[in-house]
């Protein structure tokens, strides 16, 4: 029983997909932006600023470079293996089944928990917006238990309901998902540009001093601080461009459009992140964000006396995080679809509704699980768990490019990573560095998650694999 058996590229690409092909470069770019821009700007900026000070700008750039190198590797894989499954499928080609299962299990950590984490951040803005209109949600139903010291809470109902509603949207079909995402992306970019224009004049250079109060890495009161730990936090902000590659079987001319969509969305998001963090740390002293961890953008508006923008920014934040949650859920359904189709997950995950041309059963299964996680677990634990799972996926995809270039140079590639093997190696180094910046508790949780995945593969996956049946 060979757990390292690999898929044949010719057989894989000859597969006729039951999914509907309708996505173009613009759709993929907006899908990527919809996933990337959201929680990073509207929620995590405050926590990251407290971790790195004004040098959080460098943290964003470090995280962007890491994702940029990994994005190039994703682009090459997508150009010659335009199949749903993203890094899961790529690992099946390069390293074999057991590694593919591990990476698929990691991607569940990225997408499902990522959607939950963003939904929790969305809930905070939504509850605040309702409060400004005199509508109050009971504290017991506004956050998970233990989220806020001194506040009795049991369940995050808004986050739960958001995921259920978006799961319904995704189950209707790719065109409905695309249309709703496109509208919300344009609105949230408009809100971000309005914020930039309205606040950049209030920047005070003295707020950037000291620029790097904790250096590249230090430990303050037992907590990791500095540029590198800050990059480990804001890395969560960039997660999403890889969701573009999971849409391969719903993309027109994927060998060209997928790499473009990945890189375009990453570049646009990076530019907006850098501008926003320059403004936020320039207008407000970074230490002040300790009182605005859930809505750091509001701190800037109060300092500039533009509280009239608060409602508009809150709406932008809500829409921004809605698209992130939507695309995360979408990516999750396509990963579980690929694993179900291959037999590594139960068959119903790979079942496609003939009318809507989407995996409806798997969509609802993970939608409900994700909604429950969002209702019961707090944001900080979720975001760091997502980071480590994604970084491991990036490492394997980058290593996979080196391996595939060496073992299969004959494959036609519509897009090639420049400077192989050096660019993938740099990507791997960056990813390892960001993993080191995470807290040890996150490592423990990830090891437990990995062990659960291995148990599922050994008990179920390897015995039901379609490749096992063909051998």
C-alpha cells in the first residue's frame, strides 16, 4: 500500500470537470482581493501595531514578500495543472498521496478556520454599527465564551448567521458567488480610498518615532514582539490569493488567467495595506491602539475629528470582511470537493449538483461546522492557527516547484517562476521565519490538528482512495 503514490498529470488534466467554467482574469483578481483585503486592515492592524510599533509597515512588506514568492510558485503550478484543489492537488503531483492529504488538511485549517476568524471580526463591527443606531445585541450572544475579560458571553450569534447566509449563497452557484463578491469588493475599495483621502493630511511624523521600538525580534513580558512577530500576525491579512487557484476548474483559460489573477490581487492588496498602515501609525501613536483592538480604524477617525466617517468605514469593514469570509468558504468547498472526488474524504464531498454545478452537500457540511466554530472560539486563537497551516502549505508548494522542475522538465508551463531554485528557496526561508514568530501554543495546536489528520488518513483515506482501487 503505497502512501506516496502520485497522480499522473496527463490523466489529471484529461478529466472533464462537472463544474461550470465562467471566471476570467478580472473575476479572479476580484476574488483574490475579496479574500485578502478585510480583517488585515480593519481588525488586525491594531494588534500588529502594538507588536511591532510603526515598523509594522515593514512587517506588512515582509509578509507580502513571503506571499509574493509563494504566489509565483502557485502561479506556475496553476499554469500546468489547472485543477481544483490548489496546493492539495499540486502536492499530489509532486510528493504523493499522504503529503497531499496533509496539505489538504492544512487547507481546511486555512479556509474553514480563516472564515471563522474573519466572521468573528465581522461580528464586532456589525454589533458596533447596530449600537450606533440604537440596536443592542445582548453581550451573551455577541461573542464566544471567554473572549472579553469580565463579560459573560456564550455564543457569537452574528458570526454564526453570517456564515450560514454565505454558505447559502455559495450553494446557489459560482455566478451568484462571483456577482456578490464583485459588488462588495468595489464598495469596500471605495471606502478605503475615501478613508485615505480623508485622513492622510493628519499624519504627524513624530508618531513614527521610535520607528522600531522592539527591533526585529524580542520578548516583552513573555510575549514575542518586533517586526518578525508582527509579520507573523499580519501574514493572516494576505491569506487568500491561493484561494484563486482553487477555482481552476471554474476558470476560462486557467493556464493564463490563474497566474494573472493571483499576482494582480496580491500586488493591489499590498499597495493598499502599506498606504493604510502608513496613515494609521502616522495619525495615531501606536500605543493608543490598545484601546481599539477590535476597530483600530475608528481610532484614526476620532483623532482627525471625522467621526462622521465612522458609519461609512464600519459599512466598508463589514463588506470587506464579508467578502473575505465568502471567498474562504468558497475555497474550502473546492478543497473538500477535490478530496472527496479522490476518495480521501467521503464520497458526498465530491458530489456535484447537476443543476447548480456546485458541490452542494460538502458546501453545507463545512458551512455548518465553520459557523459553529465562529460562534464558539475567539479570534486570536483562530487567526494564529490559520497562519501556521497556510505557511506549511506555502512551504510544500514552493518545494514542489523545485521537485517538478527537476523531475518533469518536459511539462509545458504557461507561466514559469523566475530564478528557480532560488526563488522557491527564499519563499521557504521566509515561511519558516514567520512560523518561528508564532507563539508556542500555536505550534502545539497545529501538532494536534496534524495528528488528527493523520489518523483520518490512516483509518479512512488510504483505504478509500481511488488510486488504491486502481492499484
